[in-house]
């Protein structure tokens, strides 16, 4: 696949002299040099909005994939209309058992962690092996969740923009 970014870069790199002026007249922006979008610059910089200590889904044990052993969960948030309401979901991969996390006021990391801990604490230890989540900021307290729930395998994070990696929950 060729992205629009690759096309623009090739136009700016290859064009020389009259050809370059002709090409830039045809472009919508009319710029003579490529200005990358601010979004790509922000993603490259780590800062306070980043989740520290993420363990990626590629490091998840193989037993999770085959769904033979229960206790591996997938989670996500469902945001209501205009962002005024939210609810957390946890789905067990083997049995498809669903736990809903009550988030009436907020969806910040502390609230999500508190709800997850309170709801999963009642489960037998065998059913608390791992949780897989997307890279939303609501899981910034994943270390506390792992510690308090004594998750044997840990908390794993999907790649950005890859909801199919948590197919059961989706």
C-alpha cells in the first residue's frame, strides 16, 4: 500500500527546477517543501500522556491464544453518546463470561483500576491470569491492577489501532 505521505515525499524529493515548480502548482497546498503533520510529531515524543511499563501483546504467553485455559481477559471502554457516559467491559476469552465495570462519573485511570479490582477480586485465583487492553490512558494504573489482583501472567497492551487483537471483546 502506498500512503499519501509517501506520494508527497517522492514529489518533493524528485522534483528539480521547472519540474518542481510545476508539481507544486498542482498541489493543493502549493508548498515547496513537505511539512509533516503535527500528529506524527506528537506521537514520536513520549511524555506525561504515555503509559509507562507497557507489556505488548506479542509477549503474551501462547496459552492465551488457544483459549484452552480460562482466566485470560480482554477489556475495553464503551463511551456513550457525546462522551457523557461510559462503561468498562471485561470478557473472559474461554468462557465468554462478561463483567461490566460501573463508571458513572469518570473514566480516568484510578476509577477504572478501582472498579476492575473490586469486580475481579471476587473471582477465584485460577480465573485471574491476565488482562489484555488497548493503549487507552484509562489503563495507566495497570501495575496496581496486576499487583492487587495478583494477575499471574500480567496486563498486556495491543498495538495502536488494532482492535482485532482483542477480538473476543470487540
